[in-house]
C-alpha cells in the first residue's frame, strides 16, 4: 500500500507540473509576429527584412508583418520595441549598432542596451569607399596621398551624426592618418546626388548600397572591407590588398527581442531565422554583395555584440565623438 501511495503521489505531481508549465514550442505563435525595422521602405535592409519575413512562416506557422519605423538612426524603432510587451510577438530588426556602440556614443538614449535580448545575428557584409568620379584619385593609395597633401579639403557624407557611415569614415581617418570634413545629411538621396555632382568626395557605405551606380560609371569604388572581393564589384580591391588592413568596418544586422521575452520563444525564432538565412537561395542573394547569411544562436549573437562594442568604442574614444539624442 505504501508503494502504491508513493506512486500515486508521484503521478499527481507529474500531472501538476505538466499542466502548470506551458509548452511554448507547441503553442507559439498563435497570431502574426511583428518585425519593427529601423529603416524606410525601399531601402536595402527593408528588402532583406521582407525576404526573411516571407520565408519565416514556413517554420513559425504564422505570418510575419513588417512595420517600418525609420528615424534617429534606428533609435526610434529601438525605443518602440524596448517598450513593447515581451510576449514574443514584437521584435526589432536592424543594424547591430543600436545595442553595440550607440550606448557608448550617446550620452543618453530613450532605452538601455539591457532592454533587449539577442535573438539572431542575421547577416554581416563589407563596406565600400565610394568616390565621386571627379575625385583625383583612382585608388586607395592615391586617395590617402591626396588627402594628406590637401588636409581638410576632402569631405565625406553620411546620413547623420553617429550613423554607421559617419563612424566608418572616422575609422578611415584614424587608421590612415588623414584629415577630412564630415557632412551629415537628413536625406540619403541628397547625399548621393551631391556625391554624383562632386560636392562631396566620399561615402563609406555598404557594398549593396551603390554598387549598381559604380557599374554604371556614375561613381567610383576605391576599396572594400572584408577578407575577399565582392561579386558586384569584382575589380575593386580589399583594404588589405590596398595596404590598409586595419580598416575593418563591416555592416551587420540582426534580430532583437524586448527583455523578458521567454527563452523558449527566443530560441524558437532564432532557430527559424537560422534555417532561412542559411538556405542556398538566400546565401546566393547575399553573396553577390559580399554579405554572409549568419543565423546565429542567441549566445553567439551576444558575443558578436560585445566584440562590435569593443571595436567601435575605440573609434569613439579616438575621435572624441559624443552625441545627445
């Protein structure tokens, strides 16, 4: 009788535990999932986000809805997601900068880096040095020589103070020992128009951004970051080939969730992202622009964020840039 009583108690405890702990893998998601992205419709990142959103339902079983929240270099979108319910139905998709170096660059932000948990690093890719066709430099070596001979004369543009393009330009100045003027723009289209017209000389941006204009002869590309040349710019050497291996500015974007999102949900979405990003057709689309589809685990993404924060913190310290939002 004692044995039967013990067995019966064990059975009741097991039933209680099984009913009190929800099986998220079986019940999540039960409605559409929202990805808030940091850029405007029609941008390169917006296109990549929509490709991911189209494929994720195959693994999640529910639609993924894209909501564009551009502005503030991603801060507006990040702030909105940080305040969202941590129920697994709202995520932030954008540049890793919002949690890597923004907390170092800005004196005060409307969110904390700890307001998010990493889900998956989606992709990383190289940047290019785009130059006006009127610039009297046909290579990185010639650019540095010209800039040193004419200190402060050359100007490079960016979509704003503290943007990735701004800090990539500051990294180049620091690594090459040149002086250049930074010109921030409110509209990216105006920046590109001024680059075409030679009113600014340079732009440091993703190889996916303007490679078509290089191919059309409207711009020049002097070098690309990364370990190898880019399929869309096959004749453009890497920084290492051009003699400046220390310049390692890379574009990266990933998926973050509000702090408190259940780990089971984070792991489930991370696994689905990994399957999407590593699919052959996605890898090929990214490879043309030198990007690598990652689809990491949350722990791997956390490590990447830490490494990026260390890299860009050095640039921020070297240049003395500190911003108010």
